[in-house]
C-alpha cells in the first residue's frame, strides 16, 4: 500500500541492503543509478565475504563506502534510514519485512516473498497496519507490455479465457549431497538459519561466495517453482486481471530426471489449478536443457520476440478467439489465430528499471507500488499450493480461499505455516 507519510519529491532516500548476494548487490546499485537522491547507508549480511564484495562494488560504482552491519536490526533502528532492500534467501523474507515495517521503514522484498501462505497473510496485515510502502519483487508488474496484454484480454478480443498454461521448464543436472562441515570463518550460521529449524552447516546448502543450494530444501525455499515459476504465474495472474485464490489444486511430481538424493524440492512437477471458470497449469522442472529462457538480447529488444516453441518461461492464454503467448521479464506478447495468423502483438523489455523507479516514486508519494502486497501474496500462494499438494503425496486438494485452509486434508494444512525458532518468530498479531 502507499505510505501515509511519504518523502517529498526531491528528498534524499536513505536505504539499507539486507542480504548482499549477487542479486542484492546488482539491484541496489542500479537503484541508485537510475533514481536521483538515493543513498545506501548500510550493507547488512551475516556473511562477511559477501558484505565486503558489496561494499567494494558500491565504492567502485557509486564513489562511497556504506557502513557494514551483521544484525539487520541495527539498520532498522537508525532513524536516518527510510527504506530497506531485502534480498536474502526466501526463508528470511517475511520476518525481515515485518520487522522493517514495524520499525517504520519502507520495504522492497525480492520474490518469492515468503515460504508459506500464513506468512504471506501476515505480510499483508503488516503493510496495512503500519502504512509504509511495501513493494514485492515481482518485476513484471511494472512492465508496460504486461499492462497492454491485460487490456487486450479484458477487452474480450481473445474471447473467453478457458485455459492458461505457465511454463518453468529449465535445464539442470544431478544435485549431489555433501557432508556437514565446520562453519566457515566470517559467517554467523545461526543468524543465517534464522527462523528455520537449526541444522549443522553444510556446504551443499550455503556457499560463502555463490548462491548455494538452499532452494533444494523446504526450510529455506520452494525450489525452482518459487525461484522462477513464481514470476511466470504472477505475470499470468496480472494479465488475467488478478483472480483470487483457486478453488483446488492438484500436483504430481518427483525426482525422476536425475534422481538427486536428499533433494527435498522436486526436479519436476505438473500442477493444475481450478479457478472456477477456467483452469491453469504450471509445468515446472530442472530437466529440460533444450528449453531456454528468453535470451538477454531479446529481453531488452523492442523489435524481436522469443522462439515460443522452446521458450522455457512462457505463458499461453487460451481464449475462444485466439491464444496469447506471453514472455516473462521481457519478450512481449503475441496473439495467434487460425493457421498461426498473428492477430495482435506488442514487444516488451525487461522491467527491472521500471519496478525500481516505481518503488522510489512510491516512497516520495508520486505513485502507488505496482508490486502490491496482496497480489504478491496471492501469486506466492500458487507456489505454496502446488508444493503443498506435492508434499502431501501428489494430492488433489480443495482450498477455502476465504479461510486459507484446505477442507479435505489435515496433513496438507500442516504445511500452511512454517515452524519458527526461538526469537526468530512472526507473532500471530503483527
């Protein structure tokens, strides 16, 4: 929601980076380059190697050195900090967002914004209660071509939408487990684990310089579905006019391709959602190396479309008058009729810059955040619903969207809320 005490249009915006990995470093530096009057005061990470990399890169590209803190609450307690940019692993997203909102900070949080449906609802409640800007990092919500695709569907020119297919068919290889090891120097492992159940340090989960394998474990994320599939399904929801929760979900999947041992999240899954008057599917996996994401050149082009047939992250929207092919993070859209006749189309480029500018403009009271917390919650819930159906035994689950509970499986309801540890807890009343 928009803030009730936004900054002036020309005021400096002081920001802190929470999570200094590659995505966090690159985006916060770009944020400062494309928005006037934005300054990074703190770099916060429990990994000293990544913090140092971020500070050095900020100094190299922006000409000054931010302060280093390990504990994010130090940045939250600083009255000079207006906003925080959260780019941690997924299991930290909700808790750090709520802490920041409670401290009176505006928040940008990367996808997937949470690891459970319950967390998503708490984030919505906190954004409403504290009246600060909360921008969810679903960047497609700032893409002009997404808005025009939505208007095309709304106009009725596609006909009645009867089915939607979202693809997240990525390449991959066998993921091998590694033995536990000693905690590396320069890492606060307990803080990195944070709200998740404690486990010994494992280099297969965490990497001091790279991303690590935490997405393979339910305690920390939702696998490929939450990593890239969340973007694809969020864009589909936007173009469809943002429908609410589906009535039911079915998922079938497993580690069939590579047989990776101890990998909790599946290598492949096929999910079906029932929205009442249309169905939606998502094919998600890490086994199809011949499928490719839209190449960077096309993602930044205003004169080319992807090769839709082998595009790994496309959406197909089937209406009674035609089918729309839609690109994620650039690629635009095309509508085809009989004999592959192109009925309508629009090119589109990667919307990161627009989304970042929208966040700062929202803080300054000039716009409303495109990454609306409620819509972010509903899109993230598609990830969780699919994963819960898989975890409950490849089940067909009936979902009460108003109560946000399953009506036919007590086992599935156990996955609606994650376990929390010690002082890393989200309260029922945020």
